[in-house]
């Protein structure tokens, strides 16, 4: 069926190359707003991350682990039945087939190698859906390094399988019990820990958020996704770019990775899919591009949901990984300039798309990823278009939620 929905944002009238400046800004979004006690750590990372990242020995170890341990390259799969249903050529970038079940391990492999070269002996992380926590616990087990993962108490309950995985891998999972007890609060707790342990601890941030250089560093580690899409698509179609790239955005690391090599290619539409929860205007949403205003959260200037006096509005989404009141500064820049088109998807719309993908292609997606598929119902595209959807994670962790809703979709 051909789609007739409208995207939320128009394409930009004028094009300015997208790049980060020396202060860590994409346009007006980014920077590093940090407590004084963290300045030495963040500054050391800023001064050294690019030099370390592109050392031949680092790249050799990083690429070897991606290949032999993570299982890269991940397939680019032509979803024939889905393509027939929507009237375009739809390819799925199968990040769900990575070791640990999501794209998150691309970044944690890179950051654990970075931490070792910085002489850090203790790792902390935050997690929402648990995928980043599992990926961090995995690489810490691989390298024999102490691992502490902060996770909202609500998310610990709704993502129990991933909590069990982290503990089996030897990580300590510490609950965040303040605020909404979700991803925002887990991040707050991780930052507090880092302040108290600045010398021996590296904070592996799981998304393109936080103070510079984290958004850029995480995007570069995840850029392997779009790098593979280029040559895989050329093998499939004879050209190295799609017409559209669709990805879900909470903080936005999977989207940043899927967009990275297409950021300055105006032939490619970038579709950023956010969680509308129970509805954008319901008071239970995480649609930051619609509801957010400029502000500072977790060390960077970005778009975030906040009151007039600057108090953060608690987000809501059925998917723990999208349950965040802000977005990464790269995505704030892309959306505010019109380079990316923002689409808001409700819980129910995401559930419908999850069951559709399961029964059309035999793939059960993570709830976060299901939001990306639902965008097919809300954007315009042509029959000739090549669409790549970043299938960022598998749905094992969300099976209890799917089982709860199974009666609605019984055949």
C-alpha cells in the first residue's frame, strides 16, 4: 500500500555542512557543561579521543573485535513482504543480530578500548532498556574490568531479562529511585558516581548525549552502521545511498550511526522517530522535537522537555530506551535546521508495527525499533524509493510486554 502521510518537517531550503566545532557544538547545540571536579577527566578525553581512536593499533583491535566478537558486518536485508505492503524497496539494517542483540556494543567495544588506553580501572554506565547496560557488562567481562550499571527502578522491573544478563556477566546493577526512576534518573546517578570517583573511573555513556566529546565519540563508533550500509547497498542496488534512512531516536546513538555517512548527502532524507507515548499532548510523552525547548541536560545544550522555569518534565514511553526528556545535540541540530524530519509515534502505533513486522518478516523487534517501522505510516515516499530502516535491537527483552498485548493481536 502506498503511504500518503505527511512528515513533520520540510527539507531545508539552504544547506550548511553538518560538522562539530572545536567546542563540541553542532550549530547552537552541544558543548560541555560539567562540574569542576569532572573537568580534568572530560578535558583529557577531549584532548585525546581522536588521537587514540585513529591510532593504527587501536583501529586494528577495534575492527577485529567488531568482526570476530560482535559479528560485523551485520546484514542489509531486503524485506520483500514489507516492501510489497508499503510500495517501496525497504531494507533492514540488522543491528539486532549483533552480539548482545543491539547496536549498543559497537560503542561499548570502542569505549572500553579507549578506557584501557586512558588507564581507567573501573567502568560505570547508565541504561534504560538495558541493552547498553548488557553491552557494557559484556565488554567489561571481556576485559576483566569492574562494572557498575545504573538503571531506573521502573526500568529494572520492566526489563528484567536484561537485568539478569548484566548480573550474570558480573556487573553490579544499582537502582535509581528518584524522579521517574527511568533513564534520566539513571544518568543522574551515574554522573554523581563519576564526580565521586574521577581518577580511576571511565563513564561509558550509551548514546550521543552528555558533554563534548561524548556525542561525537559515540557517533563515530556507531558510524560503522552507515559505512556498511553504503557498500552493502551498492552490492544490492548498484548505488551507495538510499533515498531515506529511518531510525528511532531517544538519545539517538543508533540513528547517529545510521545517518553518519549521509549527513552531508542531500539525496538522503533522514527520518528521526520519537516516542509520543500516550499522545504528544497527553502529558505522557517523550516527543522532544515537538515538546522540547533549548536547555541544558546531562552536560550539553540541546532540546529538552522542561517547564517555563527550567524544571525537567518527566517523559513517558512504553519503550524504556526512548523514555528520555531530551535528544542528543546532533539530532537537535538536524531537526531544528530541517535536515532531519521528526515523526512522533504512540505506544499503540509502535505495538501494531511490532506485530506487523513479526508476522510479515518473522522478526520480533525491540519496542524502540518498532517505533521506527511505524513511521512508514506517516511519511510520504515514492514506489521507486529505497528505504533503509535501522533495526537497532531485537525484542527478547520486551517479550513480557508483547505477551501482555498479544490478545489484541490474536488471529
